[in-house]
C-alpha cells in the first residue's frame, strides 16, 4: 500500500512537473540552451515521461504517445543536435492532433469524453457540438504544430521562443474563451427548448392565460405563468404548492426535462427580455403600489398583492393569507416614507381584523397621522369592505416610562 501510494504520488508530481516544463520549455531552451546540453535535456524529459508511463499506457493511444516521446528523448540523449531541442513543441502538437483525430474516427471524440465527466447525460445536440469542437481543436493543433515546425527549421531562436512561449498560448486562451462563450449560449438555448414546449402545453390549461419559459438562478429552468380568473381561485384554494403540483404535471407531459424548477405567477406576462430577470429575482416581500392620492392629511395607497408574495409560501401553503403582523408592518413602512414616522410602534389600540387578504387582491390602504397625539391610524379596504384597522402609538404616552 505504501509503495502504491508513493508511486501514485510520484506520477502526479511528474505530471505536474511535465506540464510546467512544457509551458516554460521555449524559455528554458532560450535561456538555458548554452548552459545545458541536449543530452541532459533528453534525459530529464525522458525521466519525466517514464514516471508518467504507468498511467499513460492505460489511456487510449497512450502507448504510442509514450513511444514517440521516449524515442525523441533518446535521440536527444544520445548525441542529439541542439537544433532538435526546438522540435519538442511540434512533437507535442503532433501527438495531440493524432489523439484528437483518432477519437474522431473511432469515437467517442475527446471533447465528448471530457463533457460527459461533468454531465453524463448529454443531449443529442450537445454530442454533435462536442464533435465539432474536437475538429476545431484538431485544426488548432495542426496549424500550431506547423507554425512551430517552420520556425524550428528556419526561424531565429528568438522568433521560435516568442511564438511557442507567448503567441501559441495566447491563441489557445482566445480559443478557450470563444468556445466557452459559445457553449454558454448553446446551453441556454438547449435548456430553453423544453421550457418552450412546456409553455405551449400550459397554454391549454384552464388556469393559465399565458406562459413563458426561461432560466432562473444556477441555470435552473423556470416558468412565468399569467393566471386566469379560475387560476387565481385555484391559488387561493390550494395554495402555491397545489398550483405548482398541478401545472408542473401538465407542463412536463411525457418529458421529465420539461418540468420547471422555478415558478412565478403574474397578472400579465412581461416582455420576453424580462422573463429571465423575473425568474432570477427574489419573491417580493411587500405589496406593489399601483396608485396614490392625498386628501388633506390622509394618504390613500392602492396596493396590489402579488401572487408570489414571499409570505404566502409559508402562511399558509394550502390557503395563503396575508398575516396580520405584515399588515401592521406595511402600514408602518409606508407611513415612515410619507410622514417621517418610525418603522416601529410603542403600542396599538382598536386592532381589528375583519376580512382575509388573499393573493391578487387589490387593496386600499388609508393612512392618517396625528402628530400631536403621536398616533398613526391605518385601514385596509377591499372595495367598501374594511379588512383591518388599528390606532398605532408611535410615542410613549405622557407620564409613561418607556421600558425599551
């Protein structure tokens, strides 16, 4: 066990050193060519590849890659000319080109293997994309190896060093960046395709006036749904969980991948450019002010209770109701920005809750502040019906010591 662990650790260290040597090789040759002879270069490179050999021979094409590199190192070690030192980057490109080309012929392509390590169940379109990317990298190694070989044969050492040590890595980084950006774009499109089908299926449901699929946080598929009148009734009767359960089954159909992970319920669908922003935004915590008017010292706010109000998730899951404590907190918050009053109160009188407030309700909130007495009066109404009201004491009464 100790020997196996030691060998495995040595192999990892050799891989790391080999990568570092490969990255710095042009500069090592440029600055060390006069100090280190080609045989020493050959022995060092050969030793690193030999340490890596046990792991390499079990990889596809590993035996002939090992054979080619060890042959090159042997030529260097046994009287190789200094000019041969410049051919190592071309050799590496040739090996990579061959590996990529063989994977395209016999499959699966190398890029597909790498992709399946992170996402085993690749869609068909993604598999085709990995094959195209493998072709692109094969072309890159062919061009890069050719340029390196031309400079090794006929170019000055400074040009060869600059190309292999700077330009080649810059081109590789640019190719990585372009491919990554294109891949993200394709991934969003692939994730959106099942959601478009799900939105089409949802359009036939009696609770749905319209639906649009999009992407929520962490690339999770999501759905924005505009509810019909019957959908709003269903939300009030069954809660968000009941609505999501019913619509989720209808959206998926026979495709489990078409099940949205994030849901948002609205009065009307926003424009397409705002679908993802809505899905990625947190659930609202407060009512939306639709209109406002002032009548003397009285402020009347027309409020809309969003279907997705955060409190409805827990209060209550099967029968969402606006908590009384939130009604008081909202009255204090809205009054604070209009009267300059605190967002907390010292006490309350005549507190009454007479009607439940449910998702989608349109509510009028009346606020009146008596500065002399330090009292805030609020009333919530739906139409002419009073839902709740109270007198909130904003300051301690005369002669009363505040315990806070």
